[in-house]
């Protein structure tokens, strides 16, 4: 049984006609780009989606094309206005015309774009991310860290080949003051799809040796200005927030701060600005030290000066007191000496007076003594005279008597009276026994002497 | 008192303490010289941290680089 039928081509032609007849020439459509490819001839092919706001489930999809001549214009317009590259993940407001091709089916031909919508949408997204970080209590964790006084051990997250990184190092190493810095690069991909994970991994690596560094620097320079999406990512921002070291950014873009910039401890525009900041910080430290040296020197000098003055003042005071004391002592002494001399004078005077009295007394006593002695002497003199006379007389008599006695006793006198003296060898012989027979003896007489020899010795005893 | 084991922050806060004591006239002349000596030691330490190369840090970084390779 033959049914009435048309060919697929015919059907597609009818669909095409239906659309052409009923569809508006163009529509402004809000959609999210889920895929974006540019082919060799410069045409851009997009996959558009719409997600359910609550569940994030995809509720609509469609293909879209931006023809090469349009794409160049739309891309430039979009990027200069938003500071964003036209890429996957962005919500866009586009003007499309529905096209149906018998062979290529339904597709949306993108005629125009409204970048303002994306800007707003991104801002909303960004705001949502910020709110989420705040709600989780991590948003200002890194900003609340204190930068250590010395920021010289620096963990750098950058692409190893980026011009910004070598500028940064050059500026640190060649600082004119000669401050010493230590840089260790933790290389990461800084743009494109892998950037978010790559930077998070670099942070994780630094985290394992966190004690070796004073801070983390995330720098990026020389890349596409429009490829900043990763720095707005929740996940990266979440890591930066909770990083135990202060994070300084220098990711170099002119537009609004990225979320990473907002949560970082310090946000600077370029790698060079970060280097300058670090050098300045060292210069601040140096100035602080110089200030302390100056202050301490000044204060110590003041103190020593004050102590000196105090000493001098004390010295003067002591001298003054001493002078006063000496003065007082002197006057006391003078007073004492004066008193003493008066006393002495009085004493001398009274002594003299006593002496004078004594003198008179003594003179009187001496006189009477002398007088009595004189009398005594007179009496004695008379007695002496009398005595002497008597004694002289007596002595004269005694002398005469003695003379007579002596005359009687004179051996010569005896010899004259007939006695003789016999000697032998000069020895007077008183006993016959002194002599022996034939011994020569000498006999003295009143007149002359003889020498004879003993014939016989007769002692008085033998005679008896 | 050795400065070897203390950090820059500790050294700096000790310096500030000495300065404060001096400013508040809390140091008698006897303590003055020992405190001034300590201060100059701390200053020397801090200045060396600003300007001089620390072999220990260089060594650590070198080891990290060797591990990465």
C-alpha cells in the first residue's frame, strides 16, 4: 500500500521554510558557552547550554557559529570590553539568527554580542565566590597573617620562563642597598585551563617546607592580559586564603582585582612592584635599626652627660660643704685658741703671782734660814776653833810621845843598848832552829857587824 | 646571651625593649654598659640578616632544587 510521503530533503526544506516564515529575523539569547573551537579558516563553532539555576542540570543545548569575518570583530569587542577572553564557561548575551540547513540541521548564526552582560555576569559570579569564601570563614585568613619583619626567603610561584619572573629576580638580586634575598621558584602554569590546578599544586609543594620561607609570591607577567580566569577560581582562592604563609600577588592586569588578589595578604600590580615592595621593606628594617642605633646613642650620651653633670654638681656641693665645715671648724678652733690663750694667760699670771709670793716667802725663809745657819756656823766656828786648838795641842803631845816611843823602839837604839840582830841570807833569825850547822850568819851590832859560821844549834827545847 | 638561636623578630623586639628602658630612664649607669653592649650585639645580628648571605638557607634551597630534579 502506497502512502503519501516526502523525502527527508523535502521535509528539511519545509522546516527551513517554516522557520523562515515564522521566526523573527534575530533573537537576543542568553547562554553559557560550553565549548568553543576556531577552525583553520577562522570560523568559530560554539556549543551553547543552559543550566537549571538550582540543580545545575543542563536543560537546553544548541550549536552556534560565528563566521570568520564576524568572529574577529566580536572577539576584539568582547575582550577589550570585558578584559576576558571569549571562552568556555562564560555566560554571554548574543544576537542570533536561527538557521536551518538541510544538510547541517539547526544552528544559530551569531551576529552580535553584548559584552556588558558577561561583565555583569562575571561580577555576579565573582561576588558569589567571595560570598562563599566569606561564608566558609576563610576569606580574610591570609590577610590576617602578619608579614614577618624580615621577608627575604621567598617562595615564588611563576612560570619559569616568564619575563616577569626574571625581572623580579633581577630586581631583588641587584637592589642598590645590597639586601640579601633568597628566591626559590615553584614553577606553575599561569594561564589557560591547567593554571588553576598547577598553581594549587605549587602551593601544596610550598606547604610541605613552609618553615623555610617567609612568604609566597605569585607572579605572572608577559602573558595574555585577558587570560585571568584562574585567578577568580574558587578553588585557588580557597587555597590562597588558608595558606599558612602570607601571599603577595603580582599577576599584572589592569582590570578589577581578581579574587586571588582580594584574598592575598598583599596585592600588587606587577612582579617588579612586588620586588620593589620587598626591597622597600628591607630598607624599612634597615632604617628602623639605624633609628634605634641613633636613639640609643643619643640617649646614652645624654645619660652619661647627665651623670657627669650630676657628679660635677655633687663635687661642687661637697666642696662647698667642706669649705663651710672647715670654716666652722676654723672659727671654733680660733675661738678655742682664744679661750685657751686667755686661760693660759690667767694661769700664767696666777702662777707668776704665786711664784712672786713664793719668792718673797722663800727669800724671807732663806734669809731667816741663812741667818740661823750663819749663827750656827758662827757657833760651830768658835767650837771648831776651840776644838782645833785642843786637838792641835793633844796631837802635839801625842806626837812627842810617839817620837819618844819610836826612839826607844829604834833597832839602832836597841843595838846601842847591847842587842844584836842575826840574819842569814837576808832573813832575820828569830829561832835557832832556822839555822843549821856550818851555815854562815851575819850579826849586826850597835857599831859594825860580823860574819860567822854556826858550830852547833841548841834549841830551847833541847835545853830543857 | 648569644644571638645565635634567636629570630630577627625576637632580636628586634629586644632592641625595642632596651630603647624603651632607656627612654623611660629605667637603666642606671651600671646596667647601661651591659645593655648597650647587648644592643650593639643585636644590631650586628639584625644587620647581618639584612645584608649577609646565610649559608644555611642557601643550602636548604640547593637541596630543594636537587630533590626537584
